[in-house]
């Protein structure tokens, strides 16, 4: 009877990491990082200055040039609230009306139009979409004067409608809605709903609209911020300062500050407060927001 022994395992030296392999240390790209840091500083320094300047009294604003906070924020807030009977809060309410109603109507119009352009086949569909898309390339200043002439002809100049109506149609919102509808709503789902007897309006309301909510929230947020920050259109349309949005109101206050420097603290405090609703809106609706507009795509 013979016995066999298993050969001893060979010992091999550990393999050295190759040049360019995953184990090699990664080099930090200092130039892009430095450029990004410079860009962040460039964007954040004015914000930090506004926050600190809003806390300074009139004397501190013109005598101290550091970023240390002051002690006059609550006095500035009280003075701003009492200025001309609280006209600042009227400006804030006007901005909320223009931006809220305009963004809501714009999201509704963009949703219906984008869905129709994405899911219906009709003659001239591409032409209509290209004409709407050309509106994205038009500078707002080229449309402001013709819009004012139209509103004046209709007797709507210096009214809330003169600012609200031009904000309803958003070519960029329609563009985003069409892209999202094409990606998020499968054609099979639409055809199945039609086979089940759903009419077109019910199909959009019960099937397509829930799938488009993230995209419509994106349109709403973009349009809300655009209308809230809009200056040129209300500046041309409105003459009554009680109908001004906060952007035009603060500009008029700044113009008065050229003759009365004491108003500068009110302008800075008002500018800081005007940003807070936008921050609250983004924080409150971020769970509905989808940065990637193709996140709802379904593979068939």
C-alpha cells in the first residue's frame, strides 16, 4: 500500500500595485479646487456682508468695516416695519401674490402644454415647440416694452394683472414639462388607460399628473424665484408704490437713501428679510423636488 502526499502550496510574492491602478494614490487636482473655492468666496462674501450689515445701527454701518455683527438689528426691524405705515410688508405681500399666483398658474399651463406636446401627435407639433423654445432665448428686456404697450392698450397698466399675466406663460417651464412627461409617463400606461375607457382629461388628471408632480414642482420653484426676483417688468408696469413688489420697493427706498443716508439700514434689513421666504420655500418643498429630470424614466 503506497501513500501520496499533496504538493506544498507555492508561495508567491504579493503583487505590487501597477502604475495607474485603483490602489495607486489619487492626486488632488488643486487648480479646479482652488477655482471652486474662489467662486464660493465670491458668492458668499456679499451674503455674509448683508447678514452682518443688517445687524448694525446707523452709526455702526458707516463707522465699522468689519464682518463682526452689530447690535441694531431689532431697532432696524422696528423702524422698517413702521416706515410709512408698514409699506414694506405691503411690498412683501405683493411679491408673495405675484410669485405665488404666477408660479402656480405657470406650472399648471406648463404641465398641460408639456404633456400635450409629449404624448399627442399632431401636425405642427415640432413647429409649436420650436417657437416656444425660441422664447427661452429672448432677453426679458426685449419683451418688457411691447408687453407694457399691450397692457396699456387693454387698460391693465398699473394694475396687479399687468405683472401677473405676463408671468403665466413660461417657455422654459413648458420645455422642462415636455422633457419630464416624455421620461416619466410610459406610453403603455397612457394606452392602457385609454383602453379602460378613461377620457383624455381624466387620463391627465388621474394618471399623468401624479407622475409629473416632481417635474411640476421644479417648474413652480424656478418660476417662483424668477417672479420674486423680477425687477424690470413691475418697474415698467407699475406706478403706484403700494402695488410694488419688494424688489422695486427696495429700489425706490435706495433712491431716497441717496438724499437720506439713514435709509440705507432699512434697505439692507429689507433685503435680508426678502430672501427668507425663498429659503423657507426650498426647505419646505425639497422632498418633492427632483434635480434630475430623468429620475422618473421607466424602461419598457
